[in-house]
C-alpha cells in the first residue's frame, strides 16, 4: 500500500514539473505579430500628424 502511494506521489510530482517546463517554440510568432502591430500603429500616428 505504501509503495503504491509513493509511486502515485512520484507521478503527480513529475506531472507538476512538466507544467513548469518552458515550451520550446521554433519561431517567435507572438513577438513578430506584436512588432507588426506596433509598427502599424506608429505608422498610422505619423500619417495622422502629417495630414493635419
């Protein structure tokens, strides 16, 4: 009984460790999209200042 409980605890701890591991993403899509949005907003602001 005790061995079963220890095995179960070990599995739970392993699953919790997996949740905190950083996922490896091949390409930083979020950073590129945020950069493009920031660029578009800056461009629109500059156009608005020039047109005034």
